[in-house]
C-alpha cells in the first residue's frame, strides 16, 4: 500500500474531527460512556474504559476552545485542491 | 580620485594596482571570487571609471559590491542571519530535544556489531537489563542492551535502497518509487509508534520508555527486513521466506525480552506468574507489540520479492 505522509495527516484530521463531533447526550450516554459515569474510579487503577472516556473528553475540550474547529477541518480537507491546484481525489 | 588613492594606499602591501587590475579581471571570470575576495576586486574595479568592451556589465556589478554602503548591508545581513539561526536553534530545541538525541547516537563499532548479532540471534543472551549510572541510562557505547537510533536510521535508509534495488531487478524501478517506498515505510513506522503510545496511555503503565525509545525499538525490524530481502535477491523466494521466518522469530524474542523488563512489574519480569488484571493486560500488550513486528516485516517486504 502506498501511504504518504499526506494520507497520514488526512487520517489524523478526520479522526480528530470524528471525536470532536461525538454528541454526549444523544450518543455517549446511551451506550454508557457519558461524562458523569467516567469519573468514578479514583484509585491507582482507572481501567481502560475510564482512560478512553478521559481521552475522548479531553480531546473534545481542546477542540471546543477553537470555535467551529470541525467546520474548519472539513473545509480545509475538501478545499485543498482549490488553492494549491493539487488534489487527492 | 581621492577615493581610489586612499583605497589603493590601503592595499599597498598586497599588490601593485596594475597587477591588481589583472587579478580583478581574472576574478571576474570566476564567479565565486566575486563574492569571497571583495578586497581584491573592489578598488581595482572602482579605479576604472570607464571600462571598455564586453566587461562593462561585470564591472557594473562589481562596483555595486565595492560600494561601502553595500558592504555595510552585507555585514548587517549576515548578523541578521546569525540571529535567525540562533532563534531557530532555540525553538528547535523545544520541539525536538537535540541533546537527548545525541545520547542515542553515541555508538561505536563494537556496539553496532554486537547489537546486530543480538537482533539476528537473541537466544544466547542472558542479561537483558539496561545498566544505569546514577539514575541516567548508560550510553549505548557501554551497554549493549541500551536502545539507540543509529541502527534504525541506517536500517531505514538501507531498506529504501535495497527496495529500489529489488524493484530494479524486476524492471519495476523508477526514481519516484524510492520516495514512495520511503514515505510509506515512514508512515507505517509513525503509525506503529503512535499506536503503541496510545495503548501505553490506555493501560496506564508506569514506564520510563520514552517516545524515542519506542521509535528505536520499532526501527530494529528493518535489520531483519533487509536480511530477508537481500537473501531473496541472492538466492530466490525460498531463501527469502526462510530468512524472513528466522528474522521474525528473532525479533519476536528480542522484543519480548526487552519489553518485559520495561513494561511489566518486577515480579512478573522475573518469570513468576503474577495474577491480576493489570499484569495480564501488560503481558498482552507486550505480546501484541512483539507480534506486530513480524507482521510489519512481512507487509513491507513481500511486494519486493516476486
């Protein structure tokens, strides 16, 4: 498979975007991954599930600081051909 | 006129002005001299106010450089450049720790030889612990168990070259393919290191493995890949499969024995069976990291041997 560095950056942007768009009320609470359920275990063994929830929450918090960051990411990805004349599709 | 007198008086100890003129005309034909030896070409050109012939354009260019204002501009520009260089060095050190990198390249020939032997035949080695010296790990020069970045870096470059060679023997070579191979292998390496980092974070294992250590460990598989591809080039597909199998097993054992000491707790590392979910998870993690190496080795080389 011919991967390039650009596909790696592309994958990273799309994955970050996916984590940023997860809606907590509608989706995460339904499958038991909500915010209020993740903070329970303070000990020296948080467990894998708590770590994943922490990770998702921290990524979302960082992304929330930038206004409409997901719109920007998608726009950047889709419009990369317009400005530079170099396209992926 | 005063200007030329003062300039030539200044340079009197070097050469006569007439020979200076000949030197400057010789310097004109050599482009590099135009910038390096300004003292030589300066007054010689300036003294000639009306140069004749096809060298008028050259002398016009020289008079621009011999102007004292432009020499001032040159020194100012070079000081700006050195300031910029200092700033780049300082900021680069924040992102890529250069001083830490130097530790990983402190190798010598004996270490490289022993480590390569260890990567291909790790079964006889008894003591896998990294020795420390007052809380800092000893440089790779003194300890064969310490990770280094020299072998992975050289292995990566050699892998790209050997891949080009293999493709060339099948008439599938073009210069862009070298870049494609290099970037593809680099991307797989980066993804592997990121995945290992992610899984280390998720399992909350307290270890002193740094990112660069993981990069070094992931780069050791290039040695096995090169051995496999070269054997396949020399002796055919059967030799490729056999040597790749041998190197996969060797890398598997090497990674398990190295990572066991770093990831698992003390008791489990010594071979006793320690119960508990955490240790089990850590054991699974070690196994999966070690098992991913042969998969990558096969994945990155099978298309080179047809």
